[in-house]
RNA sequence: GGCCUCAUCGUCUAACGGUUAGGACAGCAGGUUCUCAUCCUGUAAAUCGGGGUUCGAUUCCCCGUGGGGUCACCA
C-alpha cells in the first residue's frame, strides 16, 4: 500500500511556523516512503475565511520547497487543482458530508439537535458554576419522530450530533503509544452545523478516508479530539489510519507558540531574509533528531533520515538565536546563484547596481550577514561613501601623518597598477601586501586607513574586497578624497 | 477544575539497562585578524522529587511535583 499523508490547513491568513513543521514532517514521511503528499483546504468555517490565503499558502509552500502531489495549484494566477481525489477544498464537498451525516442518522449513531445557542451557552455556564464537566445534556435525544417531523416542517434550525456510545476508546499514536479515554468524557460532538457545513471532526474523517490518507500527522493539540475521530471511523466502517501527534512548538515561556511573543508567520521570516533552506533545517530539528552530532541537513538528507519514531514527545522552544546562527551558516555555504536569487529583493533598486556589482557585493558581504535583510544597509557604501570624520582614518597604533603617508603611497600604487589587477581579489591583495612587505610596515598602519578611506566606516568589509567591488577608478577617487580630508 | 499528555545543561538535543551523561546554539575566558563578521582553544552548565524492579537505572514500573494541550454550531 502506498503511504499517503496530507497537510490540511484552514485558510485563515498566514502560514504559522508550527504548521510549517507539521507540513514538513508529513512531507518528509511521505517522501521517505515513496508515498504521496497532498494539500487539502479546510474552509468549513466561513466566518474565519481570509481572502487570498490559499494563494499565499501555495506561494510559501513553493518557496520552502514543499512540493505536493495533489491539491490546489495556481495556474496563470488562477486557482485550480491537481489529483484524482478532489475537490481538495472542503466547501466544495458539502453534499458528501451531508450524505455521510444522513447515514449516521439512519444508523442511530447520530441525532438531530434543535437546541438554541442561547440554551447551550446557559447549559455550559451552569455546568461550569456547578464545577461539572461541560457537556451537552442530550435533551434532543428523547425527541420522538413525530415531534422531529413537525419541527422540521416548521423549518427550525438544527444540527446533527454524534451519539457517543458507552465504553472506552483506544488508539495508537505513533509517537506516544496507546492512548485510552473513557467515552463518558467525550461530548456529543456537533457534526453538521445549522448552515449545512460540517465541523472539522466530520469532514476530516470523511476526507482522510476518501482521499486514502494512511498516516494522519498533525499537531498535539488534536490529541484530545482524536477519540471522536476514531469513533467515527468505526461507525462508518472505515479502516483506521495511523495517527501521529506532533509536539508543539513553544514560546520562550513554554506556552504554545503565538503572536505577541515574536513572529509566527513563515512569510515574516522569509521577508526578513531567512533562507527557506535554513528555516526548513531549523524547524525540522525542532522535535526531531536523526541521531548524531550534525546540525546542517538539506531537504534530501532530511527525507533520507526521517523517522516518525524519532520524533520527540515534548514541546520545543523556538530559539531565534539558533535560527540566526543556522541562517548565517546557510548564507555562507549555499550556492552563489541560489543566494543571488534569494538576495535580489534585498538590494535597493534606486542604487542601480549592475548584476556584476551585485554579485561582488553579495560575495563580499555574505560573510558578515545574519539575515539577507542585513544586506540592504550595507549596500549603500558601495554606491556613495558616507560622511565620516578624518580622525577615523587614523589607526589606533598610528597617527595622522602615518595615515596620510600610506594613503598617498597607495594612491600612487593603484595609479601605476594595471587595470586587470582590479578584477581579481587575489591580485589586489598581492599588490597591497607587497607594498606592506617590501617596506616592512605593519598591516594595520596601511590596511586600516585604506579600509576607512574606502568605506567611511569603522566596521566594514576588508580593504581588498572593497577595492574589488569598487574598481580602480572609484577606489582611487575615494583614497584621494581621504587624502584631501586630512590635508584640509 | 475534569480529561489527555510531557519531563536530560538557559535553549535544541544524543546516550541496546552498564558513558568521565556527548554535541550544537547562547554565555564566559583566551588566541588569530586592520575593523566588524569569521576562525581556533579552553571553560561553566543538565538527568524534577520520592519509592520500587535490577548486580546496575537518564533509560522500566508506581506515586508526587511541575509544564503543556484540550474541554465551541473554530480549525
């Protein structure tokens, strides 16, 4: 049997990093076993629907490299879908749910409930006051068929509730083992709402079955409603899939990761210049470890080593400092072309750099970046040298005369150097190092004033790199300006 | 509060029932370097508590404690 997993978000806005990890694990598991991974949109709550979030979801999944075999896709800006088990959007499957709800009704496994929201709210608050468990009191179970018919005729709104049988429900969680709960603890769950839409519980069971899902991988918050789903599988006569409930991703205070305490949207991290590769790597290791001392895993390696039984049971704090470290690692080591693709949006377009310049700037600056967003302020130096005080040109172990001397000498050295030298970082370094060695100067005496003359900054890329990016003409110009600054 | 669930350095984690409890990030102290960023070396830092089982528990069992999740016509 082919393994089939799914990621089933509700279109309520952005993609949460917790959801990203859920999607990732489902993806990894499916790919590891040469299985199928699909996306399904769970939009059964019309009130929470956010326009455009399906499109946004597709974009993000594409960006981070989570490819899926079935589900909604964007074609020329239009939403369509691929796969043989559609529709993959629950609001387009209403009749299916209604049909199955009807079946349950006929089986006597479900019943119509005409209770008003007001009555239910009062019931709940009374129970809370009496410190009783809050459960529906089954008032409508006693309704005889004649009364039901007259209320139906009067078009009274109703819901369909699951009739929880007596006994206990047990299921195996692939990560935690056996979980048992007394059925008396379970409320008679609403399956079909007054508006004819199913609730999550009904829809998820039917769709997972109809779409052939073999492994239900989702977050831990679903664990307490899993018994309802197991009951439904049994009532429908569906074979039970495997369940795996993933530990939560936590705020630093150990509560469920939420807004307020930082960014939770994958889009936000991408916008800030975190690489998709780094995000995936980081989030993958939050709750999973292939065993070993490695930290860096690319997607293919994650697929290769993924194992549900090695997923942790306890929640993991989202540690931004470690993400930062990992992002730095990726910026340094990723293929230059890929880095340029990712970094392109972070260049200030008004500076009009050529592609060649951008490549050099990126090559030089990537050593010092934590996120790609950090690139933006650094690029300005290559366009216009910032204002700076001439004192800055003086190295801590030298004086103004010394700085002036070296700058004048370097200016001359540059002037006499062949043009082609300036196209090669190593040659530039040779040129300057030779000047230092021949005269037995200290590096700092020469390199500090040169670097400041070129960057105008106390902290910047190295002087060889700066010359390489700026080119002969601009480098000489900046050195000359520094000389004038000292003389003035 | 009921139910479910979890528990190794600050954080992410490793450890067939037998290890000086390992690694990574962050921290601290040095070193390399013209600056920042790197890089290198070193250092501190953990098995929640109590009972069992066992020759031997981080590991298995029980109880406690603590954390988290969930208790909607939201997912």
